[in-house]
C-alpha cells in the first residue's frame, strides 16, 4: 500500500482505547492476583536478606509490570489526516506519508479478547505496532488498509468514518 492512496478528506480524525475491555479486566484480575500472592509470600520474603542487586532487579521488574498494566488501561490510538499515534503518557506516532507497508492483524470474532494490531513499516523507523479496540478507529483503519470501511456494529450506517 502506498501513501498516495490515503485521502485525508475521507475520514474525520478519531481517537479511542487501544485495548478491549475484556483485556483490561483480565489485566486488572492478574494484578490483583499478583498483589495477593505478594502479600501471601510476605512472611517468607521477610525472612530473606537480599542484596541491593536483587532489590534493584525486583524494583525494576515491578516498575515494568505496573507500567505495562497502566498502558493497557490508559493507552489510546488516534488517527488524523496525517498522523497515526498510540500511547498513554508518551505517544508513538508516525506520519501517514512515511508509511511504506502495513499489515492488519485482526480476527473479527475475537476483537473483544484480542486487540487488533496494525503493523506499520516506515521509511527509516523500522516496524511499529499499533493496537486498536475502538470501533471508530477500527473503521478508519479498515478504510486506510482496504480502501473501504466496514461499518462498526455500534455506529450508524452513515457515520462509519466519524468519531462517535
């Protein structure tokens, strides 16, 4: 797909969550289970005397787990007439004119459980992956990838290209 096929006038810029609600709920349940197991292991862990290297490693691992959890909860994907971006605190973005190739990884029956992914190969930046779960964002991605939008179930037939 070449960037020349993008027509900015075909859609209104949209933004929506990057991950489905089911994934957000499962991530929350996983965090609760992780915290419960840490509380349960508190007595055994207090008997150990770990060195500063082990504490640093455990702290970094906890930071990565919490950061990933918060990213699943708060990340959004946005598409405007010239930019595709995703993120939460910091956003990854790519100009639509820099896109050399796209791969749309989606199995529609599992959209509620597996976040559809758009893998974008850019000129000079390599590959970037963007997750999308919002029906309006999915409709615009279908428009950009396939040249036509498939109406989302909760959007009105005449507004498949606009934000709700």
